[in-house]
């Protein structure tokens, strides 16, 4: 005994199925795109050519205006270059960070500075250092045997 389905019902079943497929496609695409491009990643870079790619060929601090700095960092197992930067209190610092090898973290725990550092991408994060002090900059993403010693300093005078 066959089940008789009206022509209009068949059309509606197809429409419902098409809508389902469409939404699945949208959700899947969004997940894949978000996974490949984390929101703080602004720019891509060849991770095998970091040491030849400006401005990461010369990591360090650049003054870009009154109380405004840009700091370019290269993360690699198991250190940050530069190892230390010095800025006056009140400075607004934008950190640009990339990795020359594996996934690292970039965190100044006493501030809001916290980003992942993914090979192939440049992460950017800003902070205004209002009070003098020595701030520890750490890798907070497990990257191998020397992960726990991977650190640098931000000194605010
Ligand atoms: Cu680099 Cu953990």
C-alpha cells in the first residue's frame, strides 16, 4: 500500500527541506569563517618570513604621537622580542603581535591586554598605561616545554 501525497504537500516538503539546508549552510559557513579568522586578527603575514617582513624584522617600540606608541612583537618558542619596552605613564600603546612558529598567548595580566597569537596573523590590542610600574607580559597559551618561562616586561616610568 503506497502513501498518497498531494502535489502541493510534496512542494511544501521540498521548500521546508531547502530552508533547512540553507540554514545549515549559513551556520556551517559562519563557524568555519569565525574559526579561521579570530576577530582581533587584522592582517595576515607569512609565518616563515616574519624576520624579513617589516615592521616585524625590527621588533620594538615606535612613538607615533604625543603619548602614543606602537609596539611590534614577535613571539617564538620561548620568548618575546622585544624583551622589554619602556614608556612614560599615561602612554597609549597599541601592541601588534605575530608568531614565527606556533600558537602563543600575549597577556599583561594586570591590564586588559590579552590576545592569542596565531602563526600567519597579526593580532592587535591597545592599552593606556596610567600608573608607573613594571608589568609582566606572559604567554598564556600552552606552546611547549618552555611555555612557563616565556615572558617579557612593560616598564612604565
Ligand atoms: Cu608561548 Cu606559551
